[in-house]
């Protein structure tokens, strides 16, 4: 029974939206047919539709009234005016920002700049004259300890 009342509430809600759209001429033919069928079965929605129709007719028949005094501010369209203190504050802030940028630029340009990039250190192996050259894909064979140069201690 609860499902029936929920679906009826949903149908009534949709019908009440359509009543308003019907007054503005914004319903399709199918929606008009479905609304007519619902209003034929639902006395609450029919009373709502009658009330909306009466109010709409009354509003459309009445003459448009204009207010006795203007409700638009006289200064509409002009930008707000700031006093001399606000303008001075803007100038001071802009000047401080410019001065800071200038000092930063001078300080950065007077330094030596970034450290130079140095190539990596490469080690060259010195082989005896009678040693065969190493194959390109293999590393040279290690020397026996007796042939290694002595390292300073």
C-alpha cells in the first residue's frame, strides 16, 4: 500500500509541475493528454489546477504598475570611487613590489652565476705494448698483482 501512495505522490507532483507549464504553453501534446487524464481522476490536483488558472488569468488581466520612485540606484553603471588614501596605498604596494624585483635582479646578476658543469672524469688504462687489444664487447682482463702500478701510501 505504501508503494501505491508513493507513486501517487510522484504522479501528483509531476502533474502540478505540468499545470504550471500548461499555463505558459510549454507542454507537449502527450504531456497535455497525460495531465488531462490525471486531473480527471485526482480531485486535489484538479483544485490546484483551477487555482493556478484563476491566479494566472487575474495576473495577465491586470495592468502593469510602475513604482512611484525609482528603485535603481542613481550611481548604477559607474565604478566605485576610491579616496586618495586607497590610491596612495596601491601606489606604495606597487612601488615596493617593483623595488623588490629590481633588487633581486641586481643581486642575481652580480653573482658569478651557477657553478660550471664539468665533464665526468674518465680513466684510461695503459696496457703494455705486447698486450693484445681488448675486444670491443668485453672488458680487459685484470693484470696480475705484480704488474699493477704501486699506489702511494
